[in-house]
């Protein structure tokens, strides 16, 4: 394990169970079924948890990363962690970390993702690794710390993986933000994470119905907040329509900031990083909404898991327009 220790504990621990190398190709007017010539190529360390840790580091928030990476292509991950001062507490597995392909069409601004599933392990190996992961998290967090549980689960991992992680982190007096989908999100929500951040499609799946407009999304968020073991805050990213920030007192809609669009990949992860940075700073919900939206906007103008300088992010936050929905 190649760790980059800090003199003080990390404020945030990002969990990356299924990281990836993102292979991004830029094309002009993608033609499906035909030969396309790429204009440029870029390979970035990716996966939701790693994107979150990277964006936090750019904003000056101390973070640690734990999860699993493959030994055969670990170098790009280690290079990023060392460059940004991220405390590397990952477990190293034999073989390759998965490689995802992103096709960015400069003519339309659309990004097409082709994502690999991740490493396959035997059930007993998964159980052993999960127990080691929980023990490692126990050594990284203290009361008041934040843990970000985000991203897809690798093949065959149990759907209650994040639920077990949330229960463990809460037993240590720390907080959890959950950003998952499918069965992992369903099970995780029942474990009462402090914050959840689904996109609208993930919220539709979680709530079991189609959400056609902002009012229906707010109603679904409030329905979640009324459940037993409910999260304290539900934040729903809605792409070009902005994002909703809902707790038991307020419902806010942030409007997108006009900005240069290079790639949408990782914009949601940047928003997660902004949400957690706001929690650490003790910001109110409107202030959190502004900062998180600024993180996301800053990421749109960059390939890879990177933000502009902190002063630029803070300036973007001042540009965010918020509507109160009562």
C-alpha cells in the first residue's frame, strides 16, 4: 500500500469500491456504426469515490481514500493521490482496475459512457475484504468525520454493503453521505445515511414512480424524509434543470451557472464533494446549495476529477441563483 500520511487525520474518507481509469476520447459529430477519428485522448483516474476525494483536495479539504484497486495499473492512481496529498488507504488486488470509455461529442456536448463492471471475487473473498474495509474505516474516522459512500458495487457484492458501512460509521460517531443507485441505494437509505444525493432517475427508481417535474421531485424527497430512519437531507441533481436541496425545514432549487462545457463526467461527484465541504464548514442549507453547485459548475470546464482554484469556486458560488420552494 502506498499511503501518503498527514500530520492530522483526514476530515473526509471517500470509499471507492469500484474505481476506474476513464479513457476519454473527443470526437466531432459522433457517428454510431461508422469509423470515427478522435481529435484527442485523455486517461484519468476515475470512479465516484476517487472523483470526490480529488475535488475535495483541490478545495483544500483533507481526505483519505479506501477501497480496492488493481496492482497492474495502480500507478496512475498513486500518482494522483501523491500529487494531491490524498491519504491512500486502498487495498490492492491482483489484476487490473476496470477501464471505462467516455466518448465526448464536441458538436453536441453529449458524453457517451461505456463502463466495465469491475473485478469479480468469490463470495468468501468479498466478505473478507468488506470486513477489512470496515476495520480500516474504523481507524480513519473520529466523531464528526464524514464518510462518502458512492458509486456502483463490483459484481457479486451484497446489496446491503453500503447499509453495513453506514451502520458501522454511525457507531463511530461519524456521518455518511450516500450516492448510489439500484439495490445498493434502496438498502442504504434504510440504514439512515445523513445525506443522500440521487439524480432524478435514481430517485424515480427509489420511490417507485415517474417524477415528471420539480414539484413531483420535491414531493418524493419529502416522502423520503418522512420515512423511519430517514436521511436528514435529500439532494437531487437534475442536470440542466439544476439541483434540489431538501430538508425538513426547506426546499431549495439551485439554477445552473452559465459556464464552459468540456465534459459532464464527474459533475455529480464534484457536487458531492461540495456538499461535504459545506458540512465541514458548518454552512446553512442555502450556502451548501451554492457551494455544491459551484463545485459542479467548476468541474464542467475540465476533463478529469479536477476543480479550478478555490477562489474561483467561491466566486462561482456567489453567482448561484436559488429559488425557495416552500
